[in-house]
């Protein structure tokens, strides 16, 4: 399956990781991480930082999966709004999921600071717009439950929204805890750092096709007939991880994105905040360090890559029209466009940890439209599990929740 197609902006903007090639012999390691996207990079960071010996493999290039297609907005809001999540699970757990997501943004910032990786992390506010009257009612409900649970949120009425942002909508929720990154650069940077500092080994173009239990842990097979022996396995294989799971836990979604030509700083909206809306399918947007607008959305259920790709021109036109409807005075011209696949679960939460009795195989499935915050949580939770440290987030994100 192609995880994306078209021209994702990040993989044109950034150089590829140099001097790595496919595995060409058998090897032994303590931990094998399958998947070299942002999730694999953060897991490698957490484990290598403890001195653990790690190997990362990917059947594509490094960071060549969904990570290169991501618009990389970091928000504590999960795909399912809190007022709806509490109808699907215990309120305490739902709030814990939101709080874990909030904390993970700051944790990612700390990782970049500690490793001195320039992932273009920028702390900026988020505006969640009411698309219509129904959206306004939903926002009010959402505001009430977030306030009650001491989550950062402000309500902006239509007049404030118009006055401060020149946006004509019924209202919005605002908070100042979000961020944006260059997800591709972050991933490459973290791998590079641990290659140099901790002898992390990376093998692109190395597909794992099977694994079995052995005396010392696991024997893992690549498609080219090589074996990797390891004590622990981490499955950070993104939306193709289903192959390693006996149970279907996700639905695939096609999503569409564009990056505009650079604009003048003056022509962009105030605060350059992240913007998204209540209506489904929603759109989302941000700006980049070279003053482009990056916008995504128009999600539809994934059937196959060919059908997804055929819709790209039509979907980009819709996104452009929606942009014009929101900001008629900003002269946005599309420069790059692409489509990608991401995955959703019934409660909008990822699956992290061991699956039932499969000991020492850890899943890091940062699913959802806000998957990157989940990748950070997965990396910490898996490190804690391996080292026997209690982590209450397991009850929220584990398979047994
Ligand atoms: C258009 C788009 C916009 C998005 N916007 C946002 C956003 O604004 N904010 C946000 O938080 N998230 C966003 N997401 C989601 C986010 O990008 C993903 O959650 C994140 O990139 C997933 O990272 P990953 O490392 O888990 O997966 P991937 O980057 O897909 O990496 C998994 C890797 O595993 C490899 N692999 C799979 N199977 C095997 C195998 N058998 N053997 C070896 N390797 C294997 C794949 O080749 C792949 O490179 C967006 C996604 C898309 C597509």
C-alpha cells in the first residue's frame, strides 16, 4: 500500500538521511523497532537514552511513510471531542487521555531541546471554529467540560473572532498550548543524533515479513531472507501495523493536503495560529517557517490508493475554496499538493503496549489525525514497560482499556 502520493512538501524541503542502506546480513540486537517514522524515532530516542542497544528497520526510506505527509500540528485535542469521548468511556479516563496529550507537546519540546535537534518546534495557539450553529452548540458543551476539568481553553464569541482575527464564524475555542513542527526533519534529526551518540543502527528498504519466539526472545525475518534476533520488538509500523496484530483495531482514512507558495508575513492571519473547525470532514491549517500556508482535510474512508489519488485535484479545489471562504483577502496559491492515509479508532485513541499474552512485543500505534502526540506517549510508555516502571497511561491507551 502507498501511504501517500503527490508531492509532500517536507520531503522536497529536507534532505534524506545519508549513508544508510538495506540490511545485508543477519544481526542480533536488544530491541528491534519496526518503522522509521516519527513514532520509531521517538521510541528509539527513549530507549537509546537509557543505553539500550537498538536497531530500526523500515521497508521504505527513513521517514518515508505517513511522517513525510503530515501537516504536523500538535494539539492536545483528540479527534473525538471530550464531550463526546465521555459518552464512550469513563470521564476520568477520557480526561486523562486529554491531559496526557497536553503533556506530550511539552515533552516533545524537551526531547528536541535535550538532543539539540532542530525540528522547527514552534509553540502557537489553536483556534477551533464553529462551522455553523450546531458547531457553536458543540463548542459550548466542549468548553464547559474542558473548563470543569481544568484543561486550557477560552471561548471567543463572534464579535471577538471578527475583531481579533477578521474571521466570520459564530464562535471559537482558543488555547495557547499547541505547537507545530517539521515532522520529517524531527524524525531524521533524532535518528541522526542517536546514530552518532548511541550507535543506533538504521536499515531502510528492509521489510519484516515474519517473526517467531525463540529461546532468547524473537527471531525476525526480512523479505530478503536475513534474520534479526532480539529480546524486545517494537511495532511502530504506522497504518500497516495491522499485519502484526491478530485483531482489527483501526479504520483507514484518506486525507488531502496542500502547501501554498510563500506569502508575505503581513498577509498571514494574526498569531499564525493553528485553525480547524467543528464540521466533518473538517479542514485544518497552519503556516510554515518559510511563510507558506499548509492546509489539509476533506477526509474520506480509504478504499485503495488508486481511488484516493484520483480524488486529489478535486479535493485540493475544495480546500482552496474553503480557504477563500474563510480568508477572502489572503491570496493563497497552491504550490504542492498530496494525499495520505491515516487511521482512526472507534474512540479516537491510539493502541499502545503489549497485546494480550504477546509478551515483549510492544505496539506503538499513534493513530488518529493528531497521531504525533500519541507517538510521544507511546515512546515513554514502552520505555516504562520495558524497565518495569508503572505508567497509568496504560489503562487509557492499552489494548485492555
Ligand atoms: C496528510 C496528513 C496530515 C496529518 N496531519 C497531522 C497533524 O497535523 N498532526 C498530527 O499529530 N498528526 C497528523 N497526521 C498523522 C501523523 O502524520 C501520523 O500519526 C504519524 O506520521 C505516524 O507516524 P508513524 O511513525 O507511526 O507512521 P509512519 O510515518 O507511517 O511510519 C511507519 C513506518 O513503518 C514502515 N513499515 C510498515 N510495515 C513495515 C514492515 N513490515 N517492515 C518494515 N517497515 C514497515 C513504513 O514503511 C513506515 O515508514 C497526518 C497524517 C497525514 C497523512
